[in-house]
C-alpha cells in the first residue's frame, strides 16, 4: 500500500523504488511508498493507494508493457538459407535433366545431381550463427557478463547511445564518509572519534557510514551517556562531560548554535556537490562537518571514457537536482545530464531517444530502473542490484563494473564479425563447389567430405572467440 503520514516523523530508505541510497526524512503530510523501509522513528499513515494503483504495481506494469513490445531479430542466416535452398534444388534438377539430355546416361545424371545437393548442403550456413553465438555468450560468462539470448549479443554492437542510472551504477550505492572539515581545537581523529562514538548508538544509515569509516581507520570509541535520537534532525549525547550534537542545521538552530557566513557557505557547497553534511557541535561551539555521500566507483570514469572512444553518446539519468547531477557529471566526464527525473518517467526518456532513431542501451540496478531496462533496445542490469532489474534486463553485469559494459560491446563486435566470416566462407565454398559438381567433375563421396570440411571450418572459426581479449 501507499499512503500519507498523519502522525510522527521518520527517515525512510526509498532506494528500492528511487534508487537513492540516502534515506529521506518524512513527516506529517508526506507520502510513503509500499516496499520502502522505515529506518527509525514511529509513524502512522493513511492508505491512499492499494493493489494495482500503488507505485510498485505501476512499475511492474510498465516492465510488462515494454517487454511485450520488443520485436525479434531476423537472422541473416535464415534470409540466405531461404533463398539458397530453393536455388540449389532448381540447379540440381537442371543438372539432372541437362546431363541426361546431353549424355543420355541416367546414372551420370543422377550422380551429378546428387553431387550438387551434397556439396551445396547448407549445414555450414546453419552452423554459422549459432556456433558463434554459443561461444560468444560463453566467453561473456567467463568475464561475468550473462547474456540472456543471442539476439542481444547481436544488438549490442549497434548501440549508439547509453543511459546510465547514477545510484548503484555510476556510484557505489551506499553512503561513505568523503570529507572532514574541522573548525575545532581537536585534530581530525578526535573529531571523528566523537562523531562515531555518538553515531554508534544510532540506526541511521548516515551514522552507520561514519561508524564504518572510523572502524576502518582504527578510531577509538568514547563513552557516551544520555544518548538521544531526534527524528529528522540528528542525535545528541554526553561525551567527556560535554553535550555533543550531530545532525542537520535544524538541530543546531534549535540549540542556539550560531554559524558564520563562511560555515554556512561551506555547508551549501557540500550540498550542491550531492554530499550530505553532518554538523558536529558542543553546546556552545560548532566543531566541524563530516560529509557523507554515495561515492563514484573507481572504474566509472575510465569506463565512460572507453565508451566515448567507441563513438557512443553517454547520458546520466538521476532524480538528483540539476546542480548536483552536473557536479557528478563533470567529475566523471558526462555532459548529457537528465536530472530531477521521477522513477516512473525513466522509461519515457528512453522512449524519446529511441523515437529520434537512436539504438539505446540502459544501465541500472534498481526496481525503479526496470521499466527503462525493458523499454531500451538492450538493458544492462548491475548484478549487485535488485532481482526485478535483472529480470527486466537483457544482459547482467555480475561484478557491477561499468568496464564490463565496454567489454560486452567489444564481444558483440567480434562475435558479429565471426558470424559474417562464417556466412561468407560457407556461402563462397558452396558457390564454388556447385558449378564444379554440376559439370560432373565432383564425385558424391568427395563432395560429402568437402561439405563436412566446410562445417568443421565454420565451427573452428567460431571457437577462436574463446581466445579473444576483451
């Protein structure tokens, strides 16, 4: 069910729906969505939507509609075989009749006609595509790239546009400590120790990020007395006989902690960068800022640069503000930003680009990405994301590394090149052998051996894909 809060306030993890890892503060009058998680605080809400009217149900419907609209790929081998086989049958009949009329010997006529049929047997044509696809998908699996069907391996090399969801795709998908700005007489270790000791009693994901960071850096915990959590604002407690506050600017204002213009500007700058500032103060003094953000993955910038070098236009799509999105885009080298997008509208953005004639790939990891993944020409799901996203996608990247997107495109290019080589040699081989057989220069046994060799050469060529470097 979806609803509206009628009493209480809390922080809600909406990452399952919106993809954003930072919990959202909710109070009276705010909407709550079914399948999201109440992290701390007690609320009562009035149900406004049930069943098929809820946001989750709408997302599922969008996925089903988009999947039903996908058209199958017409295979090149089928087209060639559809023309080649009838032509060969006609040539064999002409050979039978022509040889009999010319020599008057039915035995020679039948042998020549059979030789034509044997040498022209389209086994190699039939093997050309499936063997390459089978080896290609297997090679992808070795790299942690799971491809649902051969048709998606065929489409991948045609992509000219890729849309990347921000949270969990470009970024790590969970908050971590990024900056420590110290205004106190303490050193950074002591400031972090104070904040982490207080946050240890908190259940808030931002607090957990601070605690985890302190643990990694071997920061000692201090004794905390009279801990208190103030929903929507922060936490407070006594450390070394001093009252310590950790939270947002509302908590500081409530406790009459004054901030200078320089400090306020610093806080605003962090917010524009997409970081959440945790403000630390004692009762009478502002001590500093610890910022928490969903950090960009180490390989994201390199992967985006590689995709650009392939001639692919990159878009980043996010629910963040325009300013925050542009800051992140600048950091990783993406100029095309689609910001302030509601979860249900992501698939519409994909559709817009498709209508302009682009072959669009979508990369995402959340429930909110599933309709866009299904709507795109080819959907890439991050394996560290939700099951619904993986179900809606065509290719799953198990390790969550964006470099694997580039690898899958390279694999598609090489697989399609192998298929075309197979088709060429199979067709060329048969085309040379048919007139030789029709003129009576080819024994059926030799024709059979040649036909088998043709099939073996196609399979061997496909197996070369196992050794390609991605």
